[in-house]
C-alpha cells in the first residue's frame, strides 16, 4: 500500500514549495514542478496538476498513487482592479525580495459575483513608517477595516460584499520583506473570530480579544 501526504486542493504560483513524503520510501515522485521530493508551485505553473508516486513492488511491477491540485495565478501589488476568485497576492516586488521605497499603490480585488473575498496572509513584514490599509469596498473612500504597520500580523480578512481595496504606502527610508497571501471566494459569512492585540488596526463585529501571545503565553517587551 502506498501512502503520501495529500496536496492542498488549491495553490497559487507564489505558494511555498511542498515537501512530499511517502511510504514505502524507495519510490519516485513524478509531475510538473517536482524535483526529488519537493513540489514547487511556481515551477509547475498555473492549471491542474497530477503528482504521482511510483514504487517497484516485489513482483517486479510498478504500483502508483496520484493526487491532484489546481494552481491559480498570483497578483503583485499594482495600481489596478483584479477580478478573480482564487489566487495569490503579494507586494509589488514579489514574494522573494523586499519591496521598494517611496511607493503608493492601490489595488482592488473583485470576486466577479456576489461572493465575498477572503484573504489569508502566510507572511508579512513592513518596515517602520510603511503602511498597508484595507478598505471594504471598491476604492479608498470605502470603509477602512484594517491598518497594518511594522510588527503587525494580519488575521484573515474578508469583505462584506464582493470587493476589497488595498493601499500600500512606503516611505523613503527602510524597506521590509512585504507579504505573501492567498485569497478565495466565500459564500457564508464568518460570524466570529479570535484576534490578538497587535500593532495596527483590525475591525471585527463579533469575536474574542486575546493578549499578544494569542492562545499561548505572551512575551516580554510588548508595546502595542
């Protein structure tokens, strides 16, 4: 019997490479974006992908196991409107280098339907003096629902309706690593969430407020 860790059903071209683990361990992985035991969504590219694992059994025949994933495009921070229901979102310079100084960029996402948008940040790093604003609507005159600065760690962000607008501003001093996020469309409203005290502003309607350590212990030297 072959077992290997399942791939996420949805990835984007900016997703972190996935370490493939299988038993028995003497087989071989095959598929676009596979090198040894690593699957790289960036190398694989957009579209549907089948990743298979093949083992030579005692009878001299090969036994195979396969899994599938769909890779959606990633969108850098640019002055544009993007209509999409799945994908990645990162700063203007991409997930592998720091953003530039003196930027002021407004990017609006529209689900293309009456579905809501949900953004989940896997990494986030701004330098002092730089800001990311999130507006619940088609432009920066919409309601401000989040404001992130240095040392902020965004929670899951979702829209009330079908659009979210991001405004990123960097000053002329230091720069940071930026961010990497994924987004999808959702139908059912999120009725509650837990949020920890952190730098910046985050608006929720129903939830639990936690100390900076979240469900664990808080650390030393917090000034949020």
